[in-house]
């Protein structure tokens, strides 16, 4: 129990002690000089017991108690010191607050800091430190009094071992866990992976192609699992001590890692990368000059020539005079998690979150609170695609002995990123049915901006993430007709049930190919052509699809097409036939307005005569209301 620090007592100096007390104190100091701390402590205790206001003795005794880890005893001697003067020594105040905090008495610690700040003679530098310490104590009191409703769960022993595991990360569909294992007391770090098998994880395995006798540490895996950027330290081709390296997955194997070069790496420490979902923005931590403190978070973007631009510091709201590391940008592209030892926290490094504003600026971050953060150093956070589950490394419980293990917990709603799901596309040749490399793009129909442009891999597959909104998905390749889909992600969209498409691209017929009758000709449905209800007036969000059709015709000057309009069976047959013809003509007119020769175009309305789905349901009728085209001779 702390003593009161409100009453002020008369200070007793050394020369005010009686001769016996002075002699005993001198003897105790000699014992201390000879290294006999126990005897020194007992001697000073005797002097202070007889002279409780002996300031010099109390300071010396407090320092010895703290050196020996005798916090309970230091508590009492520091309490006595706090009662001796209005203008308290800052070191005494700081020590008292530290011991009070260790005892969980935050009110006493905060009160001490307030009293210490009342000393008008302290320097501005010291005053700033004391204000900072008071704010830290107030935050910790609040955080411990209001814990988050979470319970971290340790991952199974198939990945957690007696070694230290940290920096967990999953690919977008959650099928693979990647992490770092550190052995030999952290002197040897390698990249590992494990497969998700239902609710369990397979035995962790090293990524042998990437691991060397050097250090391979903190990394970032692209959403599609095809790009891996990791930290390599003391490798032969390094620019600085620790650099960022990149590897690509081809034919189920990782390519030889390449140093990302001086556009990204510096002569200083560069580490802990995180890649944005479109693979075009890289966040990482660096100790290069030009920052705000020790290690700062920086950002670099891939330009139109697929070269990384000059890294930009994220600024003083994110970065401090201390250290900010292990950034993680969620698939929503706006929610950034990172660790810091200087933003107000509970321990050496805490986890924080900041959300990019509409002004493209990062606001001051929020501490994730207790028990996510503790008095120990917390590792970098990874959030799964749904934003509901978080993975990180911590020294909780049994994990403290081995330096840390991997844990997960359900993220509180207020700390979650925006809703995100993913799109899987598999592209095949419509004739041969073989997988093919193709270009996949996603356009935001509201803004008209392209948000994703990626190619499929050698197996014809592509995976990417999308957040709330309505999108036009287009798949294209030279010498093929394009394919389109409409995707709408709303708050009712199941994040566990992603959008998945198997796309068969139709090859463009050669000039000498025989004519095909209309009934047998492959039809390309323009799923991002939209009309006002019951009208032939095109909506503005149809412009992207019109542009795709214009580009197809411009790239293939000999191509001729016929545009078909279709309706559902609501209304009279004659009215539907008229509406379908008017809608087909609206697209025809748009193409003419974009300088497509009318001799290459035809149009026709089919009304409700050729349904491709049941008209008994709302979904079926929506599918039947369509615009499509096919190639004519």
C-alpha cells in the first residue's frame, strides 16, 4: 500500500544527522564500494529507520532496492521521498511512477507525475518526457480497466514448436499459412508454410527454394499466392544489411529470389514488407535517412512501366521519433495495422490501426488495446480476408519461454477493416478447353475507374480481392472475343462464398472460316450493358462495356457483328419485341457514335422468344433481360 504523497515533511541532510548516524552511513557506503550490497542496504536501512526524512539516504536506498529488484521495499522508500519536497526530483518521480505501475496502482503513479510536473525548475525536455509518461499511464489505466472481449488461441503444435515462430500470413482463400521460424536464439530465420486442413494445420515445412544459410525473415504474400516479398539479411547481393527480395511462383515452384534493387532498398535496414491486393503498392519499414525517427513505415508504387517508384514516408501521424514496423495493409486497401514502441501503448511494441481517409491521408492510429497488446512485445498482425480473424505472434503463457508463438483471435467489430471478398477466375480456350493466359480487369461501375488489372497464371487461374461496390469483370486476350461479368458486393454478400467463374474464351474466326448460322454462332453476353427500367435509354455505367466492344472492333478491322436484344416475359409479346429492338439499336447507335463503320454492324430485337433461364423467378427474368452479340460474315 502506498504512503500518502500529499503531506510535505522537513528534509534532513547528511550534516544534520547525529555523529553515530553519519558514521553508520559512511560505513554503508564503503561496503557498497567493496561490492557488499546486502551489508550496504542493511546499514542505510538502519540510518533511515532512525531518520525517516534523510533524503540522500532514501535516494540511495531506493536505487539499491530497484537494482536488486526489491520493488516492494523501493515502494516504501520512494513514497517517503515523495513527501519530502514540493519541487520533486524528476528521477524520483519517474522511479516512483514505475514502481507504482508495477504494483498496478495507476492512480498513485498518475498523481505522482502530476506532482512532479508542478516543479517549475525542470527543463522543457524533462517536462516533455514527464507529460508523455503521464499520458502513457493514463492510457494504460484506461486500457486495463476496459479490456477487449477477446481470447487469443495458440495455433497447434504442428506449426508452433520450441523455436520462435512469428509473422503469420495466409493466402486469400485461406488454404496456406506462411510464417517465419527463428532458431538458434533468433540467429537463424527461415520461411515456412503449412496447409490448412479443415480446422487443423499440416506440419510446418521450410520453403527450401528460398531459404539459405543467411536470414530470411518478415515477408508479404500476394493475395493470389503468386508473389512473395521477404526480408533477407546478410545475403551476398545485399544493398544494405537487410534488404527486400522478391520471388514468383511458377509451375508450383518459387523462382530464384531477386534483390528488389536500389529503387526499394537502401544502405540501411529495410524490412517487414506488405503488398497491396493489386500488387502495385508496397509498404515496408526502413531506417533510411529522411524519416521521423528510428525505423519508419514507407510506401512505394509500381508505375506504368512496372518499375517501383521512389519510396514515400507515411508521415508524422504514423511515424514517430521511435520505431514503427511490420505494416500490414488489408485487402480493403485502406486499413493499415503496424507495431510501434512510441505511440501510447502497454509494452515495448504494441499493435495499432489507422484507416486511410478520403483525403488520402493517414490519421493518428488507434491502439488495439488489452489483451491484444500486453506489456510484452507484440508481433505484426495479419487479418484474414473476411476481416473477422486476426493472427499474430505473442509471448503469452507457455510461449514466453521460446520467444513467442503464433496465435489467433476474433477481431472486435470496431477494429475490423471494410468488408472484402475475393474473385477466382479460371480461363480456358472454348475450343480446346485448355487453360490459357489472359488479361483480367475489374472496373468500378460507379466511378468508371479500373481497380484491378492482372494476368492469369500458366494454369489459366487468377485470384484477387474486391470490397463493397459494383464491378465490371472483363477477360480478354488477343485473337479472342472478350468475356464480361457483373459483380455486386453488398453488406449482405457472404464473405465465405466468393465469386468464382470458369471462363471459356471464344477464338475470333479466321477470315476464310465458313459462315455459321445464327442459331449455332457463339453468343457473347454483354453483362455490363444497363438500361433504365422499361426503357431503351442506356445508363452511364454501360460506357465501360461499350468501350470494350469498340476496342475489339478497332483491333480487328475485318470483324462484323450483330447485336441482339432480349427481354423477359413480363408484358405483352409485341411490347417486349419492340423494347428489345430499341435496346439493341441503342448499343448499335453508340458504336456508330464511336466511329465504327455501319457496314460492320447489324442489330435485331428477339423479345422474349429466346430465354436462357426460367422466367418464373426474379433471378431468371434478370438473366433473360440481356444484350449480346455474335460474329457475322
